[in-house]
C-alpha cells in the first residue's frame, strides 16, 4: 500500500500546510494541486503544480506520475473543473486513470467513466462552507484506491 498526502488551495496559509505535514509524517508522496501562493521551497516536500494565482512562482502547469500501477495526472484544473465532460477528456488525453485537481475549494472524490477524480478541497477555506480539508489517498496492493477526507 502507498499513502499519498494531497492538498490544494492554501492561498498563502503556511500554517495549514505545516499542520498537514505534522499530521502526516510518513506518507510515500506529498502532492499539492496549486494555489499555494508560496515559493516551492516553503511547501517542501510537496510536489506542486501552478494554480491560477501562482503565476509569480516557477511551478509546472501539470505533472504526471506512474505510481502503484496507476497513471496519475495532476493539474490545478481551472477551465476544466465545472465540466465532467472536459475533465474526462483531459484524463483520456493524458492516459490517466486517476486525476488530482484543485481550484474549486470543494472536496470531491468521484468516478467519471473509469477514471477517479480527486479534489482535496482547500486547506484554507472551502466554498461549500465545510471545514478546510485535504485528502489521504491510499493506493492499495490489489489496485484499488481508497480516499479519506481529513478536516483541519
């Protein structure tokens, strides 16, 4: 089993990132879906992508990982997140079976077709008025994926 700590949209709130790291000292991977509004060295060990507010920093627009038998595509998601059709097409274009994205400030874990879409919500504020949160993603040895929402 592999454990991934996944967060997004902290918008400069370094305290929430530090809390996530303090609460998850033994993950195999740390991923951030953008809009940290912090330089990369301040959110290490997170591998991040550029959010629509991160233009001042040098983050890639997207990343792709082959982990535990899965192809994971990660991007911030602006321009795609309000259309399941667009999200699914992006996943197909990237040949991904899991997509990590942010931007909406709302936790989401859903299947569209045969692709798992996971948005960890925001560690600073969620637009659906739920508690700030992030996700723990478990890639199980049998190929299944388990997602846990963690409220801050």
